[in-house]
C-alpha cells in the first residue's frame, strides 16, 4: 500500500513537473553510513534518456535506465527511496542548482 502511494505521488509529480528537467538527488543516512540515489538525464529539456544511479562507499551502480519511457526513472527512484526508508534509512531530497553560463 505504501509503495502504491509513492507510485501515485511520482505520477502526480510528473504531471505537474516543468518542461525543463534537472537531476534529482536523494541523500540517505543510516547508522553513520550514507547512500545517494540520483536520477540523471542526458538532456536538460527531456525526461529521456535517464538513469537511476545508486552510490555508496564501495562504488556506484546504475539500477534502472530508460531510453524512451518518460517518468520511468522518477518512479523507480521514488520506489527505491521508499524501500530505503522502510529499511530504516533517512532519505532527503536534495536541492540541485543548475549552473548557467
């Protein structure tokens, strides 16, 4: 039920999101450890292609990616953040600033 709620919130966020996409970053902390969950986009004006990257002290790995399905990475990241919270991690969405020239 909780995952369904996060899925619904992710879909709503997509419908209300601006046209220009920026990377999403979640910082998760638990017992002095830190994990980072990132949704990154190849193009700042498109939701695809995208990838969800999970980073921890032992390295980074791509958990999911999409070349054509808009919203896929945001939903998968939201589900994974919900799982992390269920395992006792405290996850916070970080503000991302985009540098312009």
